[in-house]
C-alpha cells in the first residue's frame, strides 16, 4: 500500500527525479516522458468520467482503465531487469485481453464506419477522443523507449489497444445520443 506523508520532497528541484529502481534521471528522460504522458491520459479520462456517472457500464470500464493506467505508469517507471524485478508491477496479457473483449462487445452494436469521424459529439465522447490522442502520444513515446532499452511488450500492447478502446467507446456513447460527427472531405473549400 502506498502511504504519502509529504507531498513535496525538494529532491526534484534541480530537474531530476527518481525511477522506481531508485536511479536518478532528468525529468525530461524518455522513460519519465512516457509514464508522465500515461498520467496525463489518466487525467483526461477522469474528466470524461464526469459525464459517465449515469452510464454504469462505461463508467466501470473507465474506472478499471484508470487503475490499469497506474499499473502502466508503475511498469514504465521501473526499468526491466535488476534485483527489484521480482517485485515490479507489470502490465499482463489479461489486461490487454480484457480491453479487446470490451472493444469487441461495444463494436458489435455499432454501424460500420463509412467515413472518418470528427472528435466530438457528447461531452464524454469528446473527452474520450482527447484521451485517445494522449494515449497515442504515450504509445509513440513507449515505442521510442522500447527501441532504446528493454520495455515490457505488454505495456506497449496495452497502450495500443487502449487507444482503440477509447475510440470505440466514444463511438458507442455517441451512438446512444444520435451518432458520430462525420468528416466531410473538402466541405469548406
């Protein structure tokens, strides 16, 4: 269990922070950027949840996802290998599989896409589209990190699947409220 008694430590006042392993790195280190962007996505999902309080199935999914995103951040802040590996919290295949099952269930009720859609619609869907773009940025950072040093492959898969999940959930919420906002190519030339 995490217990925080002090919020500020002054240990980062010179632009460095500690990874889960204790190693000190610059605050703009690619690993820190990766899990910081995951945290940003979690915050945007928190805003979306302000609009899902009357939608228990969607809200429950988003609650699980927010917890998973803390797991993902913990995974990314702890480099692979080392004496601490046996205690490291890692994203596992079942978390990715759950996203896939939820995507399939939501998508089954949706009409096939015949156009790209514009981010928007209901407030919840608009915020989920925003979260999707932040997750895509996190995914790009995690992929870049994985090119430089070992990263749990399930972490990258989770980010990839999560952006799809948020897209389908936004479509599902919009379908319940009248439909997606469709892109009309060249409409305003």
